[in-house]
């Protein structure tokens, strides 16, 4: 079964646009669980332009589903001397997803080069796993990068699916091909498999049909956008239907 983890960053973006606490990010996380989401994902960035480090800390005791925290291990909050690694180790979520975000990027736009960063990633993976946290590495659909990711000791990889989503309306069979191949390599390496970035109601069902052994999809922007029209409860149900 492929689990649905709802990324709630965009809810925090709306809240931060006006200040105050509307919408309530913490309540929204709880409601996503109540409506059937099997996980909650947050991605705190150093500028805290959406999810704040304080949000990440506050969510953990409020939910019973898996908690996934994404981010660059080198990140440090601008509002306080609090590093991403320190944050994750204090919270001890079910999973941490390592993402190589450059400073100031609008959104994640590339996976790790696990060849160049092999030693660094080994150290980070070891540190998180020693705290009992499952580790996933955000990665392109590239066989070599996946094979080298396995050598870091990571538990899973998360396939960066932006190109699949972009090419899906043109030729879905061509769009999915490299991802199926990459998913098979991950499976052969003994790695768990996650996926995320621009997955939507349009393309999720086909992705799942072609890679049914994917452990988890993390979806935020498209899901929250759909919820503006459908409501969050109906939206979560429709995404779960895509994963049946």
C-alpha cells in the first residue's frame, strides 16, 4: 500500500501572508489525519517563509500518523540559532527526508548528487539513524545516483517527480519510463521508495499503477490547490482513491 503524506507548507504560506493564526496550521495537520491522510510532511526552510521551526516542533505531539520532515541538513533558521539537524533530532519524527535546497530557492528543484556528496551523506544518515529516525534521500530518477545513495546507509530514496508531471500530458508512457527503471533499481538495492513533487489528481493514479511498490507519496502544492475548490476532506479522499 502506498501511503499519502500531506505536505502542509502551503497552508503556512497563506497564514504568513497576513500574520496571525488563520488558517491554523496545527489544526489543519490534525484535520488531514482525521480525513484519512496517512502522514504529514513539513519542509521548514531557513527563512521560515512557510512552515516555521516552531510549527515543526508543535505538530509532533498533535498527530498520530507518520511525521516526515524535509530539508537541507545544512539549514539554520534565520530567526534563531537553530539548525535543521538539531530540530529533527529534538522532534524525532518517523522520517527525515534530506533535500539539497540551495539558499533562497523557490522550491526544491534537484535531487542529491550522491557521488560527490557520498561522505557527507553517510555522516548525516548515520547521525539521524543513531537517533532512531528513518532517513530518505531526495534524488533524481538516475540509477547511478540511487545505487550510490544505497551506499550511504539510507533507508529510502524519494524520487523527484517534477519531470514526470511535466511530461505526463504529452506522453505518459515516456514520462514514467525512467521512474519505473529507477524504482526497480531502488528495490534491487533494498531501499524503500518514496516519491514527490508536482504529483496531482491528474497523474498520480498512473504513477501508482506503474510503481505499485512505492511506499509513500508526499504531496502539497497540488493537493492544497485542489482543496480550494473541493475542500480538504474531499480532496484527501480523491488522492487516496488514486492510490487504491
